[in-house]
C-alpha cells in the first residue's frame, strides 16, 4: 500500500501537487518539524521526543496555572491576559515548575502553554484533548488571544496558546510539561465529502466487524459509529462508569492505579440496553472496528443533537494508520467512546449510532504511522481505560 498513489478523497480541494504532496490538507509529522525549524511553531523549550505525532503536535503546560472562577472566550478585542486581569483577586496562581500540583475536580484553570505560533497565511489549526485526557474526563479546550472559538486557531495567528482545564470526574496531578491536548495544522480548508468517503471505503475498507470481515459503511455527514453493549458475548464487561471519589490521579504514573478504586464495571445487559445517568462519565466502545488509511486523518465529532442528548468522544483525533497494526495486519480497532448524558437519563441500545467520524486528507503520508513503533499508547485497544490504570495481569 505504501507504493500506491494516494486516492483523492476530496478532489475538489486539491489545486496542485508536487510529487506525493497535496497543496491542501492536514500537515504531517515531518511538515510540523519543518514548521518548527522555520519559526512558525515557537516552543519555549526544545520539542521533546514523542511530542510530534503522525498528524499533530502535543502541547505542553507552562510554568504557571491560574485557577479562575469561570471559563471565558476573549473575543475580538481582548487577550487571555486581559480576561485574567478582569477576574482580579479571584485568580489564584499555581506554580507548576517547582513541583507537580493538584488540579481539583470541579474547578477551572487557565494555563499558558509552552508553544506559541507565528503562522503564515493559509495555515490554521484545530485542537483536541489527547486520548488519555478524554478517558479521564478532563475537560480541556484551547484558547488564543482575541479568540472567538474554542479549539480553533485562525489562519496566520501570531501569539501564545492557552489551555482551559476542568477535571470533571477525578482530581489530577500535573506539572510543567504535562501534555493534555494536541494541535493539528491545516493548509487551506478541505471540505469533507460523503461521495469521496464512500469511494474510499469501497477501495480501502474503513470499518470491520468482530470476525474481521468488512462491514457496509453508514456514511451520512461522515462515517457513523454505533455503540457495543453486547461484545458478541465474548466479554461480560462492556464498559465502565467513573466512581465518585476524592482520590487523585497523577498523570505521570503509568500502569499504576487499581481500576476498581476509580471505576465500576458495566456488565453485559440481558436486554441489550444500558441506562446512562446525567453527568455520570462512561467508557464504552464502538461496535465497528475502525481503520484510518495512511494518507488520511480523522476526527470524531463530539456532539450531534440529532443522535441524542449526550456527548460522545471527548478526544477526537485519529491518526493515519489507526487500526492497521504495525505491519498492516489488524483489520480495524474499536473506537473507545467517552459518553456523558445531558439533562435526562438516557437508554442506550446496542447498535445505536453515537458518533460520526470525519476523514480528512493528509498533505503527505507521515513518515511514521500510528502504532506501537510510534509510541502510541492505545494502538491495539479493545475496551481500554487510560494508561494510568494497571492492566489486568495474565
């Protein structure tokens, strides 16, 4: 597959091509490295190993966190610093440089990040929580000076980046350099096309069933995914719901915490449905096994009122090569879904559509794809909690 020409998923957005590259699309890891070398991405400290992902850049917390009374958007006339000054004495500065600190559940924090931008015209960016962040129910959004949208960096932006952080289920311990969200860079504005997506699925199957056979793709405004609360009878546990606990999770500790201290397992229901309670946090998995071809990146839409009053998948970026395995042998991987209902209790049926996956073309194929060799924590996931929790011992 590596030697095959990249199919044009959205040909209407491609204006010219130099060799294997496109003039529009998502920037690859090697293009992000070039942007750093050109001074378009300006880190306070040298970029660390593993910070550059196949189609995104992990963003590091800076030296100081500010606890605030409420989150905000600066709007066209104000900077983030202006907004912090406006909250006055209610803002509490927390030093992350000297030692790691606890960000308490239910509070809101603003943290200047170590990465600033000097973007040229036509390059914009969008942010998303990292997979670990989403699986711990850490509500994280990107802010820019004069920003009028969360998680969006306009073309040609020049300035500092900030994270708004609000742990929802667990208090967390973080320090300077902790990474909670990631930034994906775009050149131009490629528009997703259902026609192109159907063609891509026809030529390179995007979804598979548990038996490894390709499934018929449900494509409407993106690739729709459904929930699995049956698991084909292969496992009695089909999900987890976060416990109400005051215990703290140190994000630097890997394979450390006992699952049952923080999570209650959800056992396979007899009637094919589970009850989602408002404001409780659930980890579930998709029925479909998903693949992202090497020439594409994808993003899960976090909320769609047409499929229910709940939010699915807080961490929405999927890298090129997801679901392929290190040698291309894996026929898709389940998408882990973070679910939170709004307003009223909600019955979720096995096979119910819960999310949509939007595919976007890469400008070029990344030098290294998603997987074990790239240091990806969830490269062959099933129903997987965040990497801080101890894996079952065999």
